[in-house]
C-alpha cells in the first residue's frame, strides 16, 4: 500500500492518467465492444496501455472498469462477470503501478435513468454498484472514483456503495472515496450537468456525503480553461476540500467518421497552473487525452510542485 493519498496531496500535486476508451480502440477493441472483459481475456493489452501512462509519469492509474457494473455489462451479455472483471481490473492496474503508486477503482454511470424519471429501479443500481465496489476493494485499490456522474441521486448511490464496501473490508479511512461530475457549457451562468446540477450544488452534496476528494471529469463543450472555473466554484462552495480535475482534450469534432479532439498536449499543459491555482490537487485527462498529454503534464506538474 503506497503512502496515504490524502496525506500526500496536502504537500504536492499528483498526476493521474489520460483516456482509456480511445486507447482500447486503438489496441483493437471494436466500437461498442466490452473493454472491461479485456481485464481477464486480454490483460496484457490493458497493461500495455496503463504502462504507457505510468511511463509518461502518472502517479495514479484509474482501473479499466468504467462500464463494469452488472447493468452496463448486461448490454454485452457479460453481467455474470461483474465481480471477476472488476477484481481483475484492480489487480492488473496494481501490477502496472506496483506498491509505490496509486490505483483508483473506477465506477462509471450505469448508463440509464432511474425511476421515477426512467425505468431502472434505484435498488438495482445500488446493488450493481455495491457488487462492483466490493470487487474493486478485493482487488486492492487505494481509492474508488464514482465518475462522469450527471445526477446527484446516482452519485449518492455510487458513493454509498463505495463507502459500504470499504467499511465491510475494515478499510474505512484507508481507501479514499472520490466523487466526480461531468459538466456541460451553458449559454450563460455556471456549467451544469446534463441533469442540471451546478458545481456548487454538487460540491455541497459530496461534502455532505463524506466524499474525500471532490472531482470533475469529461463534459461537453468544455476544455481545460472552463475547468479552472469549475474548480474555483468547488473551492468557494467547500473551502479546504481536496479537489481533482480531469478535463477532456477540448470539444470533439467528427472528421471522416472519426472523433477528433483538438487540445494538444502543450495547450492543455499550459492550463494546469490555473487548475492548481483554483485548488486542484490531482490533475489528469479524460476523453481525447493520451500518454503524450500526460508526458507534458508531468513536466508541468513537476515545475508547479518545485515552486518555480
Ligand atoms: Zn471523458
């Protein structure tokens, strides 16, 4: 077990990883395929991607388990493998990172809308997240991130599942819980999630839920510049709480049937100082970011940490 994450970020900024999905597709995963199955079926391919992030300088790696709850896996007819695929995802990442760096277990959205607005029962979502969180804890993660969330109700179920799984394992206080929302640009006013949640409302809710690190990732029509605003709004809402930011590489465009992201490693690295000034203690990238982005981030984070 590496040094406690929450202690380390008091004294220095840590660097997380970049996108996973696009890297899996480059490694041969067909569009719409089940990337989480690779944790067991092709672990060497998952490891190769995570090794590139580690070698580029990531202090933390997020497990390849974004779509790993049984509801999401059910779309690939893999729902019976949820425990196996999540535990393997944690172990694969640990093998890559060793004992000296951190592994964050990933819980993504279940991919639907809960009753009463939608047709999925909250109890089913809670059970799916709990099964996933337990497997990630068994696999030896240092933290669990409930990420790319747009609804506070679903975020709460994910956070509660993570806390319960950690508590059952007797690891309360040793495994950190991170909550992360995905915001979209609005015509005026602060960014909001697809479900209308503002950064201030999300931060207050997460603090009330006892989340250890409050984060933002992904989002629509926002890049690293807008992320500084989100982090600042978090800081104002919950002063002193550790914050984390993982922006996309800008807004994607479809060119020749391919999704293209325009923010270069240099452009994004130049935006990191503003994120840290706004209060971020962990930075990384979401969709469209690559090991090359992380390599540039590493140099910039080292400069920031050295106080130059
Ligand atoms: Zn993303």
